[in-house]
C-alpha cells in the first residue's frame, strides 16, 4: 500500500525520515545517534526548555496532580493551574481573557472555522502556516488570498469583497522565511473596514516586542477586534497554545471550537511549566536581548559569506543553496561537522533551504563554528 507514492517521493528527494534525539544536554546541543551536535533547528528561542525552575515547576505539579488529565476541560480535565495560566497569559497579552489549547495547530483549525462561517470572508496571507490554511479550508467562509505582506493587495481585496464579517488572518513571524507581517498597516486596514484581525504569534511571542509579541513590537494596542493565537512550545519552552481575546470570543470558542471541546486537557504539569516560563521571561529580560545579539552576529556573518537569506528579519534565517539535491547534500555536510540544521523542502517551503534558527542559548563559539563550516561549504 502506497508503495508507488512513496517511491515517487524517494525519487524526488522528498521522502522525510525521523531523526529522534537522545537525552537532553545543553540547550543549544542535541544528541543524534549518540553524537552531540550544535542544534540550529530548534524553536526554543530563549533556551527555556531545560530551564531549572521550569523543570522544577513541572515536577512539583506532577507530584501534586499526577500526569494524565483524564478528560476534556468541559468535563473534569482542567485544574486551577489551567485557569491560572489563562489569567496570566491574558495579562501578558493585554486582553480580557485567554483560552488554552493543546497545540498551535489545534488552536488554528479549531478557532478559525468557528470564528468565520458562511457569508463571511477570510483574507489570508499566501504564505501563512499550514494550520491557518487548514483552518480556513475547514471554514465555510469565502477565502481571499492576498500576496505575501502586500498591504495594498489586501486593501484592494477587502474593499472589493462583500461579507457579513471580514476576518484578516496572518502569521506575525513567518516560520520558513523569518520575515515579519506589517501589522501596523494591516491593523489600520482592519479598523478602516471594521474587520477582525486574527494573528498567529507563535514565533513572535517571547521574541518580538521585548518578549510581549508582535503587537507590542509595532505598538498596536490590543482591542476587541484583535484575536491573538500563540504557543507555549517555542520561546516559552513548554507545550500547548492559547487564544487571547475579548471574553465574548473565548466564551464562543469554549462552546463551539471542536478541538477544545473534544480534546483531553493538557496535563497540569505542562500548565505549571508554562506558568513558570511566563514568569522567567518577564524576570530575565536579558534572555531576549541575548537572543537578538546572537541573531545579529550570525546574520551578519551569513550575509558576509554571500548567502541568500530571503527576507529574514528574525532569529529564523533561511539559507538558500540551490535545488532540493544540493540542499540535502548541504545539510548532510553540516551534520558531518556536528551541526544540526535539516533541509527544508517542498511542500513545507516553495524554495528549498536550510532553515537556521539561532537562540539565546547559543554561545559565540557555536555561532562562529557554524560560520566557519558555511565558509568551507
């Protein structure tokens, strides 16, 4: 079964294989088949996944609440820790309320179809994440795709399209190109046309706006017309996701979002880890500064070597080295020098690239080693 399809993927160099890592070592290191590599493929932007106080918070909650949740939040799966996490993330994001989901993917495919229905129009950036695309497909709303970060095209479409409700959906930081949506201009367009703005701030939370996210980065004040999705699994080093918005929105999602209603709640120990991660982020602001210092050091070095980094503005730095085969060979060369940065191929990204992500946990020596290997390559 599926032999011909798999063979076609293999011949096209598109067959993916899982490389599982060994036990945790230093935050910027990864064990592959027992060999330590410098990890330039992680979304753990602040190095919090191994932070001792976060690990300790999870252990204490594990002892107190056990591991399994046993049910969905609407049954008996939630704890006071879930409620505390929602309260804290709402305060952090400047919204009235928040609602926790099991993952960013679940949040998007659950929230978007219930926020936009028949007779509504969704305006979506053409390079939005797969979870946004799938959420839009599940919706009965009409879809209007605007050119990547093109506010003029968005403005044209939003004037032309008619609908009961208009919803503009965009990633804040685009996970493959590392560029940032022009949120100030997009939010202005939404206000002019009384449209809802739904942002996926998965790669912006903990990274932009001194850690507050993309709205803070652009000086856009949250209001009842803005819905923020974000995750705990990237810069916050935990797991799960959230929708931060007006109470009417979260109440509506609680009653209609299928991925929330019909999913077992995240374990209490994971909620405890996310609560502590928020505390660490706000107390240890030097982590965000270190992240951006490392980003500038690596980005300048990569550009000096003449590589195409597309339009990267963030710690996500794509390196375009040619077609699929050349990109695969380039990734293997990096692995042979104990640097882990897998090749990204279609359909994940249209143009093959090495997707390098730098974190606050990387040392100058880590960055310089990558630059030396890139120079040789």
